[in-house]
C-alpha cells in the first residue's frame, strides 16, 4: 500500500516504513540508543530527501524514547538527576554544534564531514565496546566473580561532587556536564540523538551501572530530539508528520519488544550486540566512501526561498 | 469496436466546446480540439500515480492535405525548479562531491508522446524552436550552464531512470488523420503545481498547428491541511508533531503494560 507524504512529496510503501520503524524501535528499547544513526541512512535509501529524513527521524525518536523510558521508569532504572545534568550540558553543546554546522555549510563540505564523523565515531566506539565486552564475557565464562573496577582515577579527584543515588555514584558534576556538551555538539552536527556515544560514555567514563544507563540515555534523548524537531519544523519546515506517524507506530511497538529482549540478555551480551551493530553501520559508510559509486552524479532540488 | 464510441464522444465534445477550446492562429488550416479525461489531479494520502487520457480531433475547413501524413506530438511538463547537480571525485582515497552545476530550471516531470519515431515526426529546427525533446526542454532554460554538458546529461539520465522524464514514441494513436488519443502515466511522486500540456500537429517534420492547456495537480484533504499548516504555522506544526509522538509513545507503553498485567 502506497502512502503519499505531504512534506517529502514522495510516495512510499506503508509497510516498508512500518517495518523500518519497528526495527529501529527494537534497537531503541534494547540498547537505549535512539537509533537515529541507523534510521537516517535507511530513510535516504528508500528515497526520502535527506533534509526531511533528518528532521522526521528526530520526531520518530521522541516517540520510541518516550515509549521505552516509561518501561524503564516503572522498573526504576532511570537516573533522573543524572539525565538532567547531561541534558543541561547537551543544550549548551547543541548550540555550539549548530554554529559549527553552519560554518561547515558555508565551506560547502558538510556532507563529507558528517559521513566522516559517523565513520570515525562509530568505528572508535564500536571497536572499544566490542573488545571490552568480549573480555568481560570471557572473564565471567571462566567462573570467577566479575571484578568491578571502580574508577578511582582523575574522575574522582575533581571538585563539585554530587551524589547520584539511582546510579550509586558520588562523583564530580564536571564529567557528566562535559559528556553532555560533547554529545550535544554531535547531535547538532550529525543529526542523531547521540545515544550510541552517550551509552558507552556513561558506562566507561562515568562508571554507571549498565542497568541504569539505558533508561537514563533514553530520558536524555527525549529532550534533545524534541528540541531538534522543533528547530527543524520552524526553520526548515521539513518535518513530515505522516512519515513520522508511520515510523513511530512501528517504533513504539518495537521499543516495547526491545525492552523485553534487553532484560533477557546479560549486560555483556547486550554490549557485544550493540558493538557489532555499530561496527556494521560504520563499515557500510566507510565502503560508500572508498568504493566507486555506480552513479557519480547526484541531484538535489534547490528549495525556493521561504516566504 | 472502439472507434464509434470515441468518435461519438468526440462529436458531443465538439458540439459543447466548439469555439471555446481551440485557440490556434486563425491562419492555420488545421486546428486542435482537445479533451482530457480529467484536467486536475488530486493528491490524496493514498495517491498512487494517475493516468490521464488526452484525446482530441483535428478541425479543418478544407480537405485533408495530401503532401505528407499528419503526425501528433503531445508533451506534459511539470513545475520547473532549479536543481543542483554534483559530481563525486576520488580524493585522498575517498569519494567526495567536487564539481557542481546548478541547472537554473528543470521540470520535475516531462513526458513526450508521439505518433511515430521522434526524428521523423519533428525536424531538428522545429524541436529547437518549440523545445520539445527532453534535452531541449531542459537546456532551453539552463542558459548559464555552458561547458556543463555532462551534468545536464546526468540530470536527464537520473530522472529518466526514476520515470520522471520519458519519451514515448508511437504511443499516440491517430485515426483517419483526424482523431488522436494517448494515455499519460503520471508517477506517484508528483510535485504540486500546473502541468503544461502541449499538442503539436506536424506534417513532414514542420509544426502546422499548436495547442496548450494546463492540468492542475493539487494536494487535497489531509495532505493539503498538513502542508499548509507546516508552512503557515511552523511552531504549531512542530508542537503537533511532538504531541503525536509523545501520546503514541505513552499509549504504546500503557497498552503493553495492560497486556502484561492481565
């Protein structure tokens, strides 16, 4: 069944879009990532104009994150205090990121920069997570009780200590704010929620327990993507409600299943799967840059100046 | 079988539209009287492309000229918009967008239908004058893109592959050098606007008569409402998008909770 999208001005198969939304929803619920890094390229692939795909993707992630975070709230695995601190940093970062984005746009190489960003960050994060969780899995297989290494390094010697009860942490407020700012910049530049950076940062940098990380990440993503949606709706008018609705119907259902699957798996297994997924997307994007494309020309309609 | 019904249909059409439709210069010996199966296309939520039947008759005061057979060319052109064409090149081992050319104005949709092979139906001079072939229809407006032949060809190649540009030779049926008809397939990815429809009558490659009309393509219903809202009240539209997202997210969570509790 084909559906005509009023803003994108293309017709798409409704079931394909529902399926895409569902797939991304499952990931969102399982790993606490918004899935934007996966959804946006997939939307390009089915013929949605990039500007509409980025804006509408953000809107869809709001829905699946709300759906996912409610399930986590009930299980008390959301550190609201930590989420608020991260969001504060995130908003500062997003403002900085928009400035960087506009500067690159004036240079005319923003597409390349965004793709390179994806390849570099997905590559680093994926590889680190894969190695670490493989080691952890091997250790737990050997039967010995998992040794929890507490970060007693520089993170704990910083001032302004705050207690984060849900995470069981008593750390300086500086690292979470810094993580928030950094992810905020990436959000604006790469057009994603930033969960795939946020999740490992919370685990490895802040030392938060994996159980709390997913819910907190979703909580943080809601506000960032909501702000992004509004920004795109007002400045570019590229949010397609019909497309978003189809995606989120699939997405919210998927997120519920994802949350369920997530509780069935061990934390290490969960991390290995996310690492593999991240590396897969990274590999695909890297290949696109390295191999000769079948069509070296591309078209983009220049939008008539808004009234 | 079909001819009597079509011609009777045309006779009623002739009677009702006689003077109002044909606007060719009075000097022309042969003139077009046109009918469309519908002169507006409504884009609804489930819009899946449309087929427009374009049919008509040739009106003449004198007997049918005998020197060369009559041929018919029909073109339908969508709204024009500037297009940026970019070319990738290998740089430091990776493929990046390097050169780009802005085609000032290219139709979003362009279809040509003819009674015979294009080269035989229309001479090159006439094509140049009336800008009928796909290449001419684009280049005519992209005056500033000299030295950018490859880019224009890429534009045509990509749009042809996606079904937006097409040359359909021998798809116009012509009976008794008088009645003609063709079916134009419009793709599902239509852009709103006025689709200029032109009909040319040719003899020996020369255009002997020409006729123009417009097919309106509009979004209707929900599509119209959402599009207008997004343009006129962007903050409201953004809030609506967020509201739908939050409510459906919450709704799904509540629904699953209910299913689990049972």
